[in-house]
C-alpha cells in the first residue's frame, strides 16, 4: 500500500491536485523529500464535523512533512488536541487531557500543541496555565501551520498562530481521510453572524468562501478516488457565495456537484434558516444524488427568545422554510439544534419550543442547555435560568422528541430502503447501514458489506435506529460498492 501511495505522489502533476490518503496511511518520509526520519504524531479531535475535517487536513500537513500518524499519545513525538469551545464542558476537556502531562515525564521530549476554538479563545494564556504546551493555533491561522511547525523544528520553544485577520481558506496539498466512505469538504470557513450565544465568530474568524470551480474540482477528484458520498461543510454552509466572477449561488453549487458522474450521495451541513432558499429545495427535487436530509437549527420556538439570540428570523419565518421543505416531491428528513434555558427563557417560551417540535416533527434533535461563553453578547445578559431548571426542560424536550421519533420510525415498518453500509458489529453479526435520510439501519450482514449500497427492508424500529433484513434483487451479484482510494475493499 505504501508503495502505491508513493506512486500516486510521483504521478501528481507539478502544482497539481492535492492528494488524498486514507486513515492510517502515511507517505514514507523519503517520498516527501523532507528528511525528518520517523517522527510521529497523534491528534485527538473534539467537537463539530468541521473540527474533524480540519484534523484530517492538519494530519495531511504533518504527513507532507514526513511525520507518521500513530494511534496513541504515548507513541507520538507531536501530540495535538483540536479543541471545541462551543459549550463550557467541551472547552474543559482539553485541560483535563493536558493535566496528564503536567507532572512526571509523560510529556518529556514531546511537542504538545493545542489547535481549534479553545486555542483561539485562550491564546498565549495556555503557556502560563499549561507550560507543557508549545504550539497554540486557531483555525483561522491554519494556513500558517507549516511555517509554525518549521519554527518548532528549528528549535523554537513556543509558537502561536492566533490572527483572525485572514481572507484565506485552509488549503492543503494532502488530506488524510479518516472516513472511508464519506468524504468531507469544507466550502466556507468562519462565520459573520453574531448569534448572542455563539462563540464561533470569535474563534473561527470571518466568513471565507472557497471558489466554486475549486470545490467542483475537489469533488471530482474525490469521486475519481472512489468516494461515492460527499458532505459539504461550513459553519453556515448555505451562506456560501462563489467569490469567483461566475458567482454561483449555493443551490447552483449543489447542482454542479450533484451532476458529477459516479457520485451517489451529496449532503451539506449546517444550514442557517436566514439563508435557506426555495432554490435549495428545487435543487434537491431535481438531483436524486442530493440526500433526503436537511439539518436546519432553530434554537428556540419562541420569537422573543429568537430575537434575544439575534438569530435574524422569527418562529413564523422559520416555519415558512419548513413548509417549503415539506412541499418537496421527496420525503426530506429534518433535524435541528435547540438550546434550552437561554437567558430569560420563560416557561411559556419553552412551551413554544415544545409546540414547534410537535408541529415540525423532526427526525432528529440535538438539544443543549445554554452555556454562557466568552466573547459573546449573551455573556452580558443575565443567565437567569437555574441549572436544575435547564436540566428539567432538557429532559422534557428529549422525552417529547423520543415519542415523535418512535412514531415517525414506526411509519417506516415494511419499507425497503437503500443503505450505504458504514460499519459492522461483530458481536451482533450486524451490518450498520445509513439511509439517505441519515437514519441508522442495522441488518444481519458481514464485514465485506462495508462500503456497499444495499436494499434493506425495515422489520423493527426504535426511536433512534431501525432494524431490517436485506432484500436480494435480481442482478445483486454486481453490487455497487464505495470506498475512498481502494474501492470498497474495507473490512474484508
Ligand atoms: N450554549 C449551549 N448550546 C450552544 N450551542 C452553540 N452555542 C451554545 C451555547 N453557548 C449549540 C447550538 C448550535 C450547536 C452546534 O451548539 O444549538 O447550533
């Protein structure tokens, strides 16, 4: 395998397309021309999908410099934590990890770096609080990562990349892809909204859209490399606007990517209701490759709370978007994010949120207790809702949603659905499939099914997943399988 990859590297036209490497594969140091020997790195990622994909790109940057990925921090020369600060609990995780290196020799001789949103938020304070850290870099400065690593290699003890003042996107020559079936691709970085609860504009910098032509070329390369599913990413993915003179809208971009021959599934996340247009629904209607799934965070069902959150839409405006989606020719599955206990949320406001859930009938809801964050306007508001009350509201909301999901899933009993098999559970002898609506559908299968598209009939349901059995069709000998770079060979 290693040799194949070197050939890929050699086959690359000068200044040409970036490389894609599956997880666990590295370029041999000799293939890079940078003689760093067998130095190793380990990255642990917290938080959102954007972070997961940023880590794939950071891994690519390190591999292009001759570093080799390893599975544990004990085995690594460089240890990186890609952090999340969306809520206080998430932000604390990195400090507990770093605590392990405070005393004794666990971190001796190693480079320890902090990336991502907590890095941006805490900046050089990391060096005082956790002196074992030598690299602090926020995502808006990842374009400088090779230079920062160079400084560390040259013997610098402490380096930072903390500027938010950038118009650049993080482009890499090499990306290590950790998901063998679904390729992630960032199309827009940063965020210009000022939602009162959200730390992201302060940690990820201003919005920067990548060019439409580059995105389509990247997707084409991913499909050529064997991926059949692509997920386009952005903090607000549908705020994407083509910076090139062609000036495509987001819906046009979706259509262009969906038209790439060989692509079977196209998803995008996360959409903001303010930028959600009927053209996006029209693109889904006319391109079967676009999955029956939209994640559209509402945060609250109460218009006064939405106004305090500075979301830029009312409950009614949001429901109009939902109506438009429900008017699609396809049964589009909807999911959302909710914050309970935002500053000043009354019992009545909360009930408005419950009634919105009952009205929309989402297939999945991600709900969180409000957590005041630094550098947000919400920090200045009084956090009036006691913790126990936030917990009570969260529990009540999740219970209502559990019933909704169970009911909706029960309506699927007997239906035959196409799944992409993403995993295998040896203990249960079950293949783990995913439907176009992003539901998990388990069925008796085998490891060799991973990466294949199969038809499965739903035989039992729970609130969070479905169980089924495979439907064999004529001509099923020629199953279509997917797999980045190695064409569906995983798990066999
Ligand atoms: N407290 C609680 N939840 C938050 N989110 C964002 N900021 C906060 C916060 N301060 C939630 C929102 C967002 C999701 C990614 O995290 O629901 O959509």
